């Protein structure tokens, strides 16, 4: 079983979009396994897409959050806040079979939906990390691991693959997501601020400091103290590669620069990385490193909009006219031909 967090310390880089695409495609290509998506973001964008997109997905989310308790991540977090240091083992009661809401996704895909309430719960979650017992911080940071264990037990299947969509900010619920994960997928877009955000990821999680003497994150310090290891870097994915030649060049330059930063971490701390089981062993040089850890995903323009608005995974989307919120929108085969192989390739690298 592997638990993947999809995180970058920056919004709008495609974390939620890729969570939707990767989880759906992984479930499609592994029909004998159970696949669990956990949405630890108050925006609940990945949940909206998984549950059927802008109309059906939003409606489903609305009705799930009207139940008592809310059938979302916030329902579970509420159980934990009530008695922070006792495991209620209620995780599986918040599970949603995605295909019952959205027939476009495989039946083996399940979801713990996101919820805007997370934002309001955050201060109470933080309040539970201290004071309390001496290991209060550790116990709170295993809440999501407990949730996953409950669900695995419920599935009665050790072979569950988990994808956690994260909020960009390094808030308490992002910390909980990262503590529960063992592998990290870092999407980024090709701009200068993405480079800074990737540096922030490296500093916050792995203590990679650019200026000597800078302060380490409390998460880094406490994770070491309580022996909770952060996820290992599984890959970094340049997302929304534009198809225009001149912009594509600029994109590759940024991808390469970000690759340089991550390569430098590999050279000093290879144990922060997860060698792909599907790959050919520990990379011996930069080009082998790139082929294992670096991915690129093109911008599929209208096709991506239709895929996310209707909750139809891009790999299953067909060319032609689609009705999106009462309007007919044309999807071109060329857009599909560009992005579908990217998603398939990324998912093929996932164990
Ligand atoms: N490869 C892509 N091609 C086209 N649009 C994309 C792609 N990846 C993401 N998007 C779009 O970009 C926007 C931001 O993506 P999103 O997943 O919400 O980012 P994040 O979760 O990192 O904040 C969304 O409208 C999404 O549909
Ligand atoms: Mg998001």
C-alpha cells in the first residue's frame, strides 16, 4: 500500500486537477485494487471533479455536507477534536463510493470529500497539539493515518492506494496530510514563483536551507523528535506545458531550473527520495534521475475544462461536442492526444 500526497506550497499549479486525473486513471488501470482519494483542502476542488464536476459534483458535495454528521473530512475531524487522544475508529463511515455519484469513474474509487469547514476547525486542531499529553503533537499528526487504517480494515484489503489532495498553505491540515503520506508528488507550473514554492517545500519538509542559520519549520523539528517521517519525494511534475513553441522553450527552462534544485537535494540527501519500484534502480546520473523523478503534463485547454467541469477523466474523454453547464463545447482530438499520454505515463510510474 502506498500513500501519496499531492502538494506544492503554491495554489493553481494543478494539485486538485492531477489528483482527480491520477486517482481515476490509477483506479481504471488497477481494477482489483481499492483506490482512496482524501481531500484535505477546504476548497474541495478534487472532490467536486470526482463527484461529477461543476453541477452534479457540487450538488453531491452539498448534500454530503448537509448530513449529520457531515459525510466529509470535517465529519471525521470533528470526531477527533471531540476526544483528540482517543482513536474513535469511525473513519470508514465517512467514505463515499464515487461511482455512485459519478458513473464516469471506476467502481473501485472511493473518496473522503473535502469540506470548507476545515478552515474553521483548523484552530481547534492546532489547539489539540498542545498542551495535553507529552506526545499530543504526534497523536494529532496521526489522525489521518488512523483514518486510512480504518478504511483499509473496512475494505479488508491491504492493497489500497491512497491519493491525498492538499491545500497549498502549510496549515495544520496540510501537516496532517503530509504526516500520513509516504510519497510526495509535487506539481508545479512554469513560472518564477513556482521555483520559490518548490524551495519552500524542500525547506519545510526536509529542512533544506538556502541561508545558513535560518530557522527550521516546527513541522520538521517535531517530525524528527516524534519520529514521524515526512513523505519521500516521488516525483515533480511540470504542469500545463503550453503547446506554443516559444512558450514551450521557456517552460522547459523553468522545469530544468526547478530540476536543478531538486537534483541538488538528491545529491546531498538521496534518502529523501523514493526510488520507483517500476523504475530501473537508483539513478546513477542526472538523466536517469530526470527520467525517474521528472514529469511533464501539457495544458489540454478546452479538453481539461470539459474533463473537470463534467467529472470525466481526461483519459476517457472523447472528442466532439459536450454540453457544459447548458453550453455546447467542442473538444478536439489533438488536445486529448497531447495530455492523455502524459497522465498515463505518470500513472504507470505509480506503484
Ligand atoms: N494540465 C492542465 N491543462 C489544462 N488545465 C489545467 C491543467 N492542470 C490544471 N488545470 C486547470 O488549472 C486550474 C488550477 O488547477 P487546480 O488543480 O485547481 O490547482 P491547485 O489545486 O494546485 O490550486 C484549474 O482550473 C484546472 O482545471
Ligand atoms: Mg486545489
